[in-house]
C-alpha cells in the first residue's frame, strides 16, 4: 500500500497544479484600454505599423481571429503548458481547444454566427440572425468585413473593429467611436457560452495578435503584451457574474461578464 502513496500524491499534485494554471495567470489586471506592459502606450498605439492606420491594424487583427490564418508560432500561453497549441479561427466548425482546465474540447462557434441558433438579443428576446451573409470567411480573408455593406456581416464585423479599437486603445482622431450597447452581458445573454468556448474565442485574438507582431511571452516569465490582451479580455468578459464595470469613459457602468468561466 505504501508503495502506491508516491503515485497517488503525484497524481493529486498534477491535478491541482493543472487547475491552478487555469486560474493563476501572471499578468496583473489592467484598466481599459489595454496598455503595453513596459511603457505608457496602448497596444494599438505601439503595434500599428507606420505604413498603416490604426483602423486597418485592428481590422486585420479581427479578420485573422475569425479566419485563423496565423503565422505558425510556438504557443507559450501559461494556462496551456502541454506543448504547442494554436487556435484555428473563430469560424472553424471543427475546432479543438486544449488546455489543462478542459482537456481536449471540440468547439464550434459557427452556429452563433450563421443563424442556426436563436442566440442574439433583440429587444430582450432571443432571435436567430445570419451574420455570415456577406461572404463569410472568404470576404474576411480578402481583407474586408464583407462583400456587401448592407449585410449583417458588415455590421457585425465593423462593430468588432470599433469595439476592439476601444479595448486596445486606438486613439487616432479618425478611428470610429464604438456606439453599440455598453453591456456585453446583455448582448450575449442568450448565447449561454461555455468556459472552453470563451477561452477559444480569446485564444484566437491572442494568436492573431502574435501574428501581427505583438510581443509574445518568453519561456522564463511568461509575460508579454499578447498575454496582457488575453488576460485583459478574460478578466473583463469571462468571469461568472462579475460586477459591472465601465469599459469606456463615455459609457455608463454596465455588466460585461458573459458567465463563461464555470465558476
């Protein structure tokens, strides 16, 4: 019996450490908009190339996150020490998410976007809306939000551009102000997102940021500006029943958490 104690203890410690890694990320909670870790610039200010505009940079970031056309990179996300892992795009219907919290989980976010599910909040009621009616992934891969400016897809993707410009601190006078609802909880209240689904969505933003040159984590500290983006999104939007917060100075305090962490 005693000979089995080390094995039992090791198994318990491994399980405990894996769960701790789900919850203990080494980047302090930042106020929004997100700034670089070593400096006063925002993420958008630091990483927009001199030959581009902040709007074009954000559009590339969001389009990449949806299509998954990333530059292959080793993934050092602290909550995923099990080897190289890279997401495959928010609109990949056969996606797999892997981390110590949820092991291997099959993910398909497409039904939230293509009108399969009544997951959109319209006037306090769940409705089905096809947000891929403007060319879907093909349009995004060509560098535009959609083929048709009157499509649901165009409205959704440009809202993403405006909102992430707000989150990542795009300060150009020409950058459009986000004018959508202040509460992301209200927008997503009928989606019933799971923890793995939320983590997978955020991981795609992280991978897109790495592809566009945002500083990734190193092997020693696991700290980097891309991690800051991931943790910032997780802390604001992926905490069950989190208290209301103000995302932008011109908005009211509102609920943001989408209750996706399972806690």
